[in-house]
C-alpha cells in the first residue's frame, strides 16, 4: 500500500470522525464505506475499517449492522490475506459479503495512482 493511498484512507476516516462528532451517523458511515473501498486490499486497513464500522453500528444500535460487522471483521482478517475480497464492495451489512460493486470515479483514480507507484 502506498503512502498516498494510506493518506486517502485516513482522510476518509477523519471525515467520518468529524461526522460522528456532529452526530451525523449516516454521513460518517458513508465515509467509512469510501475508506473501505480504498483499503480492502490491505488486511490491516480492511480489518481496521470494519472495526470502525462495528463501533459505529453500536452507536446506531443496529443489531443487523453489529452482527454484519462482526462477520466482516472475521472475513477481512482471514480472507484478505488470501486476496479474497469483492472489488468496490462498500462493506456495510446492507450489501452481500462477496458482491463486487462499481467504484466511484474519484476513488478509482486514487486506486489507479497507487498501482502506478
């Protein structure tokens, strides 16, 4: 993982933290989803982002999301090292674990730049 991509992931996480501070849980989750798309090829980042999604699910008091994130934390920590993850998947419990999804253009540009370095 390049430093630039790690910075982009951290920027999305920072934006999520700001939204949490503003009590904008939906907005925070959207930034974590964006971080997930960027970080899902890295076991550390992938697991880290699902952990943050889990903590946010607790704030949301959503049993579905809490359970979904527990399963995804296990999957991220065990499947990502094997290269098993669906490209573009946003990581929330509202999406099937292995469903590939289109990547937003701005995130795709970040991922493409990371591949060049």
